[in-house]
């Protein structure tokens, strides 16, 4: 009888240990799941991760595709490619220098007119009307073998327009890195 009681006690103890082990496993699984959910939430989505190997230079096209005095929008690169009366190119940021609204080109007015507070810029990006006080930023342009390319990695700030900012098809680009 005593032996039977001892076996019963051992069996109960064994079951308790087994149940404790199951609970421990479930606890570990729950903690792992919570951690995984937290990491998934905090990790940036694939579309948010900058593509390290993608070429930030936008191929705009052949020089002759852009008529004199035209403005061509490149929404993917967030810039306008303008061809000035003297044949030179400028790549202008679409961002208004007042408070950053996206600025459209208004063909009839031959101007960029901001829909937010009505700042106006000419085809070179120079301020015509405030409240913006600074010309539109521009991006480095290069022309190789008659193909116009724009480097969208960084925009160049400037206070106003100057001839050095323009890139011509028959010359090497003279890009300046400093704020003008
Ligand atoms: S954001 Fe363009 S004028 Fe204010």
C-alpha cells in the first residue's frame, strides 16, 4: 500500500513536471512571437529602404528632344528640366522654397506659380514674386554623347540665378557645389 502511494506520488510529480515544461515552452513561444511582432512593426518596409544600387541619375533624353524655351516635368525625379532661350539646360526642383509645396509650371504665364501662397518663379527658377525669397533649388545636369542626365542625389541651394548654373550641350558642365 505504501509502495503504491509512493508510485502515485511519483506519477503526480512527473505529470506536474511535464505540465511545467509545457507551460515553459508556451511562455517562450509567446515571448518570441511578441518580439517578432515588435521587430516587424519597427522594421522599415521594403519600399522605404533606399535602394543602394539604384542609379540616382535620371536619363532625361537626347538634347534635341527638348525645344528651346520648354519645360519638361520628370515626376519620378521630382524635377523640371528647362531649356533656356540660349540652349542651356537647368534641372529645377519641384519644391517651392517658401514652405515646400509642389510647384506647377503654368505654360500660359511662362512661370512656376505656387498654389499655396502664390510665389512665382521664372523659367530659370528665379523669384518673380514673394513670399519665396530664394530661387528654386536645382540638380546637377550632365550631357554625355548628346544625352541629358540629371543627378537627383542632392539638390543645390542658391539665392538666385547665375549663368554658371546652366549646362550647355557643347560644353562640359560647370556645376558648383556651394550655395550661390
Ligand atoms: S509654399 Fe510656395 S508660396 Fe508658400
